[in-house]
């Protein structure tokens, strides 16, 4: 069975939620405004929550090149 990923966005709160499993989870901030959510029993990663989502991702990605080694 394929894993199901649920993504939702609360525009009013500007919070994006991504879940791999629908369970009550414990959150740990892994960088400012980015929370990894874990199953409290198995400690398995079950999702992410990102606060101030539009501010973090409003910038257009910059183009760049990665040099290849010949």
C-alpha cells in the first residue's frame, strides 16, 4: 500500500500541515517555525507543521548552477 500524504493550509493562521499518518503526535521544532511531528510511542516521523508559511516561501527560488566534475 502506498503511503498517504495529507497536506492542508490554514490561510488565516498561515500554517501548513503535512501528515503521513493521522495520529496525535508530539512536535519538536527543528528550525525556526518548522516542527517535525512524531508518534509518541514509536518516535516515527508522522508529519510536519510550518508556521508563517507564506513568509518563508514567498520568495522565488534563485537559479544556480552546480559544477560537474569531468
